[in-house]
């Protein structure tokens, strides 16, 4: 389960958004760079299909042939690709219709194919949401059509989008704004799909803080729009460019304001924050004492480079705190022997391991022979002393006998 941490910018962060709820996160660090009512439960509309799509990709086979049944046609409302009972399409075509054209009938067909029934698929959706960490989400259907209990939050949708964008197949689909479904057993003409996510392609102009700019935003690579009268305009957006990987979510905006809102969020993230290297790999930290080692210390270095998304004005304020483990031989090269923690404004923002640069063996326990060998010079000295003492005693006895012979007792 993923938990996002909240960043605390030092400057005013009122972006004057039209949307009722919004969030901007950095994908790599999971920092919330901006939020407005991020946990407010609202109707997610077709942004629901982020969850439907990722489940279809994970649980299905893209080459599967899906046969549409009458229930799918009967339950379809809103956006659709005119599926017919008995029509056969690959799961790949249906997922593209789901995520690009936002086809509600494709969502229903996918749900029945994966789980056998729509209700069972919805159970999977809710289970997956909870597993990801989207604890304030409740799905009732796979397409996002209005229902009083079908609710999510900007925070939860950001988590779902982050998770989905980690899947290569999902990423490759949502970055596109067109797709063609070939003829089927029920359709004699191709179906050309077109995305409503104009951030990917539109040259139409909007007002962003008094400046006219195109809706298209360079670096946007997904994810999903949504709209119903009850939900208003909703948009989950992924952005990747120049070291920034961001996800922006806006719920319950209106008209083209939804695009202005996303522009403001992405501008805020890219203009005020930067991804910087706050720690270097293989950096010498210190010599760490080693108990009972054949060498009494080992050099410790950082395991890897450490990057973080930081408010530009605070890059130089990051501090390091070193923690050393108590070490006892044996020590292996590459073994974690401590850590470096990085702090900003008194809050830990990241950390990296400190590792050993070499193997350190344990001092061997000496055997009796080792002990004797270690004291050989004493033994030799003692033997020489005893021999000398014995020789001296012999000479004394010989002297006494000679003296007795000459002079008597």
C-alpha cells in the first residue's frame, strides 16, 4: 500500500483552481506538492476506467477474443462504440476503446470477460483500490456512470494513476489519442477512436493566469478524462519531462477550466521544484570500528546516488545525518553498516545505505598449538636457561670433587 507524504512549500500555493478538489504529486518521491480538498469524496466519472483498464491488462490476455452479450448492450449508456450482441473483438481492442474513446460498453464487456459478471469485477476493483491505498474509494460499476455510492477522491485517483502508469502496456495505450478497431464479424467498417484528453493534442487556446496558451501540454503522456453532469469535468494527468514525473488530478471543474487547472498544477510543479542529486554514490563517509576483526576498522561508502524533488529555494538547506551500526566481525563487502539520512526543515526526506568496502574476517580462536607457537620464544629461552643452569651445576659438582681429592675433606 502506497502512502503519499505532504510537502510544505514556503511560499503561498493558492493556484486559484476552478476544480473543487485537486492534487499534484511527484511520482518518484511520492511527495504531495499541492493539494486542494484531496480527500473529499466526489464522483470520479470516467476516470474510473483507470482501474478497469489496469485490471483488464493484469488479469486478461490482450489476444483474448471477447464475445459481447445482450446484457452489455442493454446496460450501456453514455459514450460507446456501438457493440452488438455476438460481436467478437480482442481484449486489446476493447481496452483501447475503454481508455481512448472512453467507451462504456467496452468497460462492461471487459468486466464480464474478466470476472464472469459485472458485480464480481466491481468487487475486484474495490479490492485493488484498497490494496493500492485508495481507502476512500468505492466503485459500483466499471465505467463511472453516476451512482450515489460510486465515489473516489483526488488523492485516491493519484495513487491509482501512479500504479497504472508503472505498467508498460497501460502507458503505451494512454499516451495515444487515436486508435482504429478493424472490421469485426458484426461491423463491416473500421471504427476510428478519438480521445477526449486534449492535453495530448489540441491547439485550441485557453487562458492560464491571464496568458493564452494551447491546451496541449508538452510532456503529458496520459491518463484519463471524465465527465457527467453530477461529476463535472474530471481529469487525471501524467507528465514526464526534464527530470519531472508528475501526476495531477482535478475533480469537479467546469468546461475548459479543467485544462487551465491542470496547466496551473503542472506549471507549479515544474517551475518551483527541481529534481536534484542530494547524495552521491560511492562517497566515503568514515572508518567504522569492527569488533573482533583481523582489521579493526572498515571504510564505509554510500551505496547509491540519491535524488529528490526539492523546492528550488531550499536545495542548499538539505542536511545529512549519519547513523553507524555496531559492527562485529565477520563483515562482508557490500554489507550495510549504517545509513545517511537527508533532512529538510527538520523532516526526513530520504535516506541511503552505507556499505562496507571490504571483507573483514573474524580473529580466529587460537588452539593450544597456536598458543604454544605464539610463545615459542619463551619456551626456547626457558630451555636454554635450564640447560645453562644444568651445565653450571655440573661444573660446580666437578670442581668440588676435584677440590676434595686434592685437599681432603
